[in-house]
């Protein structure tokens, strides 16, 4: 049974930082592309950042130079370091595992940026 379990969300003031983690189990982690998506109320889910099995990364323009995605294949975990957070970053953040036609999602973790 595949599980993706996110953690690290919470309430933070504008300009603050959070680090999200996603622990994967039940799959061969190091062959999956991993990603972080987010969904704000009333909006579609969008890709925030992705990382290939080889470590290549891509980011949404809105988070470039503020967010960093990384992975630790020994721990079956992908991270999202979020700095200089803005109120518009408020959303539920989801972990995603992608092996072309096979996709898995985590349950999501809430990130709220507010003073």
C-alpha cells in the first residue's frame, strides 16, 4: 500500500519560513518524480515544484527564488523549504509521486500565511 504523508504545515507570519516534508512508503521511491502542488480556496490545484529521480528541479514562477525542493532517497522523503512566505502562498499543499501513468497523492497539509 502506497502512502505519502505530509507534515510541517502551519500558521506563519508574512516573511517567515516553513519546511514541508513528505514521507513515502510502499513504492520504489528513487524511480519516481516527486512534486509539491497546492490548492487555495476556490482555485485549481497547481504545481509548485517538482524534482526528477536524478535531482533536476522546476518551479512555478510565483515561488522561484523563495522555495526549494529536495529529496533524500535514503529516507524516502521529499522536502519543500519555503522562505519569504506571502499571504498568497496560503493553501493546502499536497505531495505527489509520478511514474508516468502511475500517480499518488498525499492527504495534504495546510499552510496559512497571515499576520
